[in-house]
C-alpha cells in the first residue's frame, strides 16, 4: 500500500487516499469516536450557505462534507484529486456533482463560487499558499473561505497527551480498521508538523484573503478558519 511522506507529492497523496477510500469514513468515525460528525456540523454552520448558493467543497472525499449542504438546497460541487474517493462518493450519493480537481490547479473559472470550503485536506497539499490563492481566484468578491483542519490544542498538558495519542495509539487503532494502516502514520506526522491556529491564519491572509478569524473545536484539536474574498 502507498504511504505519502511529508514532501506531499501529489501522486503519492492521491494514491494513498485511493487505497483507503473504501473504509475511510468508518475509520474516521472509529479514530475520533464520532466527534468528526460534530466538526462537520460546525463547518456547515460556519459556511453559512443559503439555498441557491454555489459552494466548492474541495478535498470532499466521499462526499460526507458536501451532502449536508446539498440537502439544505445549496448547489455544492464536491471535488477531490483522489479518483478512488470520488468513486466511493458517486456510489454513496449519485445525485452529487463529484468532480476530479487538484487544489493547486482548480478547473473552474474566476469568481465561480459564493464560498470555498476544505475539511481536513489543506494539510495534504504540497503548496498551501498556492492552494489558498487558487481558492481566492475561484471565489467571487465578498465570498467566503472556511477551512476545517487539525490544529494545536491550547492546553499544554492536553497537547502532550494528544501528541502521544497521535504518534502511538492512532496508528495502532488504524491497523485494526483501515485498509492501509501505514497511511495513518503519515496522518499523525502531518498533524504534528502542521502550523498552529495563528500561523495558518497568517498564511490565509498572505494569500489574499481578508477578515481572517478562527475558532477552536474540541480544545483546539481542530480549528475552523474563516475569511472573506476582497
């Protein structure tokens, strides 16, 4: 099975997600104890999309992040560069417009979307700034960005316990439920190496977004970053 490394070569990352696609949603539920569902609800609320809005859900995987938007009457485009994830998504929700797309080279015209959202995918992109600039390009002026991503717990003791779980327990649990346990070693490494809340906010602002703000979820294990396209 393919395992990506922290250089995040797009071919390796896509192949890794192809390999875990069939059990991806089940594995996430097990590893988070179902808290990932609460994170998804918070993300939908942060997007604030109304019926008729057009939203790009990039790194949408099998569509679990896109379906609550679609069910609320939003025109959502779930996109991903893992064809394996898209195939599972099409089987799950054939009514959604799943699209193959690379976050760093989006196949959409300028100003196509009222909002762009990305959940647990920005960390896997080879060039974070390039992706954020692409998101700005395809968002209309006044449109919104919402990024839901793993972050840094704000409590020092909790942060140490959490890091221990990531590096030791998470790969062990993944061996029991995932079709590619080694990919969850990469998951732990990529979370540990990812910028904390303020640093990511700075990257978003430097990529051309304004009114950048963030909110911690579950003590900072996850952070929701929001911004506006000028």
